[in-house]
């Protein structure tokens, strides 16, 4: 029996604070949370900030804000790698005492030339082991000359590194294709391969979900952990998210940050429901909470093929999420800027009427301006529709409003008799006259919001369009 299965489940998310979190990163975080929830485990947040030049405290805060906003709450952390230097030092000392690492004085230029030479011969680039053959005296000479070494792991020759990936199944890598790799940089800081692996073991992480671009890092990290006598976690490498024609996502196609999505007006539940189905087959098609999504999360349903970003699907979940909001939540979603456009006495009616016609607050602002302020200027196509309806059409419509007020059913019944029209020929000119739009909320709701006077004045404007194209 695999003893790892008896351990309490612990997953993690370990972003670098070098920018805002994007959809691809957040999907890895989401799957990590879902797996922990499903197995009554714990989710750990670790910030990999050892790249001092690129890391920024503002992104450390941004990462936490984004996770909390999406409801991806961690039970431990955030741990900062920049504060864990003593732990790495302990393990470096262990490797040095075991003679499993060695100093490398090769310059970047030397390494680049060696790489080019290997590629020219059709050989996969890997370190040639130049400094592995240095004597103690030669090492001392380099150090005496002021050279600072990087440190490389002594990778065993002709070793197979085998593991079962949670997504891709059995994986086998050969050490001869890896070569001795750097575990400590020249400035003394830990390399990603080293500190990421050590932290997973130290924090007793049992399962790691990350992008498949990390797949070739995994055998190296397993080698590090084996050299230290530590237990590797189970790894699941998620298929990448691509745009049209399999190309990497551009910003236009959806590679935007969670911070931007929040500012745009996306709802957290829309994003989590979309991401939960991106590269993960799930039969349930309802809008679900994280706890419910977790009950449907299965690693054997994770796709091995690239996952295509689909803005249409994302928008579907956004609209479903908006429609699921109760009145109070919908008012909060629209915000003060939008609500300031709506008379207080009309707010309840307004939000309930437009909720099926909007996905974002800016669209609600558009409708608020239409109903309570000025009509948008009719374009040529809409003016043509009004003109084709004719003056008699709008004269009768005005008389029907004067007769019935804002009671739409009675207005419609009168016009059907007077004009002998029905369907689109009757409704489209009326909709354009009252809203300036060809689509939108139900006309009886529009009539209720506008009231008799506004309807009459808008029909009079349409009458002028009918008279003069």
C-alpha cells in the first residue's frame, strides 16, 4: 500500500510575486483548493519571492486579495521563501557533506557556447560536467581569485526517474538527458528547483497541481529530494490554456489578470465555475459553490490535451451568475455609480427588469441612461425602421398611450386592431422608439419603468424620424 495515501492531504499554491495572477495560474490554485476540499485536506499558500530583482511586495498583497476574492482560502501561510534561508542552508550543508553538490565556476558565456555546440551536434543541451573534474586545489584557486561559484547537484549516471503523474500517467526521464543542474546560484540564493522541492517536503505537501510547463522540472526536483532523503509529493501537470488555433493566450483572448477581471465586473462564482470546467470534465452544469464543485472534482477527469480558452463560455457563466443574484446582491454588484443614475423609487424595478440583459455594471449603466436620461442617437438602420413604420403607426401609438397610460397589454391590443400588425413588424418599431435599441428587456417592463409621459415624448421623437428619414 502506498503510505502517501495515508497522510493528511495537503496542497499548495506557490506563485512568484512578479505580477498579477492570471487565469492559468489561478486554475492551478483552484484545482489545489478543490482537491483539498474533496479530501478534507489543507491548502497552503507559499510566496516564492527569492527573485529579489523581480519580486514586489504589492504583488504579494495582490495575490492574497485575488485568492480571497475568489473564495480560495488557505489554511496555512502565506509563507515567504525569502524568510526561509536558514532552512535551505541546512540542506545545502547536508548535500555538501555528502559530496552530492559541487562548485561550478563556468561563466554565462562559456555555458552559452557549450549549449550552442551541443545544439549544433543535435544533442539536447545539458551541463558537460566541466567543473565536476576540478581538484580541491583548483577550486581553492578560483575562490582565491575572487570567483563565486554556483553549486550543482551531482546527478547519478544512467538513472531512470519514474513517477506517475496525476494527469499524464506514468512518466520516465533519464538522468543522462538532464545533467548536473544548479541548485544554488552564484549570489548564494536558492534556485527554484531547489527551494520549491525542499519547501514541498518541509511543509509535507502531498499533492502538487501546476502547469505542464513544469513537467521537465519534476525529475530534477525528485532527484533533489532523493539526495536529501525527503519524500516527493504526487505531481499533477495541468494542460496549458491556449487561444485560437492553439496559440498561447493573448490578452485579447483572455490572458487577463484576476485583478482586471474584478475591476471589469466579473463575479467570483462565474470565474470559479468556468475554470473548474476548463480542462476538467464535469457532468454537472449548474452554477455551484466551491464546496459543491469540490464534490465533482476528479483527477481522472483532467484533460491531457491543451485547454482552449472560450470567452463565450466564460460569459455564459457570468450571465448565469448575475441572474442568480438576489435583489440586494444585485444592487451591491451594480455599485453606487450605476445606482446614482436611477431614481431611488425605481431601483428595485430597474435591477429586476435588466438582470437578464446584463453581464457587467457598465451595461446596467447603459440601460439606466436609456430609461432615466437621454435616448442614444438612433443609427441609420434604426432610423430606417422608424421611417418604414410610418407616421400613421406612431400617431396611433401616441393615441394608445394617451388612452391607456402605461398599461402595455392594453396599448398592444389597441395597436394590433388599429394597425392590423403583429409580431416583429409591430414590436420592433415600438422597442426602438422607446429605448433606441433593437433588443432588451420585455416591453411591458419598459412601459412600467418609463411611464406615460416618457413613452409619449419618445413616440413623438420617433414620429419625427418617421416623417424625415
